[in-house]
C-alpha cells in the first residue's frame, strides 16, 4: 500500500484553470483557480495563447501545493483534463506555430461546408462515427493547410489543448483515445487513426499524435517542469482525457447506461454505453470512453451556461455592481429575478443558439434571439426565458438520443448551472426527468480526472468502481402541473428553429 496520499488534477477550461489536490477517493481537499485570456482578433475568430495556459497551469500547481502545505513527494500522480475540440500546430521542437484555435472559433465555415456536402458526410460517419461542424478539428486543420501554408509546412504535430500541457509536463507527444476520437479522424472501433479519412482529406497521419488508453501512465514530470510547477521530478503523469469524459466520471456515470448532464459554458448530455450508436445524418458526439470497453455518446449545445454568461455580461451591469458590493454572485441575483417570474415567462421564448448549434441539428449558421417580446416583459422574464430556452433544447437532445435507442430516465447533474435551484427545476420540469445534483458539482471534472489517475495507478480496478465514490447532494423531481404549458411552448420552440433556418443562412451571406 502506497504511503503517498494525494493526486494533483488540473481542469484546463475555456476561461481558466482549476488545480486541485484530491485524496485517493477523489475528494477535493484544496483548490486554486486562475483565469486567462480569450482573444477575438476578427469576427468568428477565437484564439488562446497556449503558453499563457501552460504558465497558469504551472502557477496553480505551485499555489495549490503551497496552500496545502504538503510535501510534493506525497503526490502519487498527476492528471490533466482540458477543453476539447481545439487545434494547435506545433513544430518538431514542440513550439506553437500559431495561437490555439479555440473550439468556439468559426473561421473554417467554408471548409466545413465542403466536408459536409455530397458523399463526404456518409464517408466520414462510416469510418469515424461522426460528422464535423466548423468548430471541429477537421475544418480547422484544412483551414490551416489552405490559408496558412507557411505554417502547414512547418507543422510537426496537430495537438488539442490537453496534449500541449502534457507535452510541457512530460516532454511526450501523446493523446488519449477519447481526445483522438474528438478529432473525428479516429476510428472508435479499432482505436486507431483512420487511414482512409486522412488520405481522403490530405491530412498526414504523421501529424497526429500517438494515441493511448486514457488510464495509461504516459510519462513523468521532467526536471524543467518540476522547476516551474513545484512538483517532484519523476512524478507519474496519467494521460487522462478531455472535459466530456472526465465529466462523465466525475458525475458518477461510468456504468452502462448511466447519464450525466453538464451545465457549463457548453452544455451536454452524455451516456456511457458499450454499444456505439449514433444518428448517421445528424450525429451526436461519438467518443471513446475512459473505460476502453465503452463509448460516450453526448448531445451538446454550444451555449447553455455560455448563454447565461452572455446575458449577465451584456445586460446585467447593475446586477454585477450590486453583487460586487454585497460580496455575492451576480448569477444568484439573476436566478432570483427568474424565479419571481411564472413558468413560461409570459410566452417569451429565448433561442440559445448564440454560437451556432450542434446537437441535434449540426448547424453552424444558427443564431439566437428572443421571440415574443412585449412591453410587459422585464429583465426577469428575459432571464427565465433564457433558462427555459436552454431546457427546451435539452429536451430536444433527449428526444433525439432516445430516437436512436438510448433510455434516459434522469441525469446526474454537474457544472455551474446546477448552482441555480430555479434553473435545475426548470430543466426537470421541461424534460420531465429527475435531476440528481452530485456532491461538489463545481469540481466534478477535476474529481473525474483524479479518479482516472487513481485507476491508471492501480488504486481501483476500473472506472465502474469509482461511481460508488460519487455522492448525490439533492434530487429534483419534475412538477407535473407545469408539463402542459411547457410542452406547448416547446413545440413552438421547435417550430421556430425550422422557420429560421433559411433566415440564418441568408444573414450569414450578407457582407
């Protein structure tokens, strides 16, 4: 039995990094968060500085160790999870050649249109189980090849966010099977890069990092990384997986058929399954699982919590000032305003497609809006309508997933949105499904990362075993008296999408 007591886990998100020290049961003992920048150099372009992300990972490592007062020699292993679907070209020495193209970036719509027309979607689905949008890796990689040939000629590897951090920690170029499947260039059945797809698209296999199971020990902390992070040289690093997969684990949803709901910047419903099932026309994310014998099929909406963040930043300056003066969260004030409004928001409907939409429509042209505004509506109506709009879309995702054969009896809920009691009640009411908020729902990703490390180092035999370590904080049941009203508004929500499809495409074409 090891005398080492701790696991260091990082959750490298879109807006910042959370470093946590966990015990061997995945319980968060100490936590440090630090934000970093997001750049918008042109319309539809979204970038981040990979070295700034690394510097924050290093700094938060030092700070969480200092905060805890522990000896770094007591850390059994290290794991990193991160935002997914980013693209970063590096040279043969591991130096970034451009900023990291964010998962939010939409510069590659032209390339996306090309790979989602004709026979190509069926070809891609056959070999990878997925079809990309402009936010995915394939269009971004093709954009680099076509629009930045001088960068392409110097590119040794095409990495995602986590893989660059792993390189800085260990000096190794590698990716886990979950992360590889998120490129949509990976065969989820054979667990290998698809030679057929790469050849068809003109993407050299040699530019894609070697892929391994998520529980493999991929390397050790190098002396240089130790100096920057405060970790002990030689500490094992487990390759782990990106945010979707560790969320599945941190929500206690590894076992067959278990479902989790993550209400973060992006919001998704994920199902653990040993049988790969997906819609061949409008597929969900079809990803490998941390458990090498399973898959995660996830229906994602691009701006769930992100829509509320937009609402706060664009329309709630007074609430932000009041919250700062009172030392509370501005989101609590927004939730209170929403709770004061009756269900249905007096027939105000919010369309949450602020950055295109993925499941179940694969539409990078879709854009958001309020429909039905009248003179009696106030900011509280707008806040509640936003929460309801996200819930309508989650119901749409549920129905689409059930149409391909999955059974969704309820969700284990994680993410910042679960802090809002009114929002989680709305989601339960609209979907008609119970929602179980897990303990430490804000740190579920980091906990899932730590538990992946624990499995990789032999503390637990497999990922199914760690589900029992995840407790439930509270259970939300749907209110049946609200179903009829919400169902009627949901049908209008669905109809509005169909009506607006040609409008969104025409708006995009206006110069």
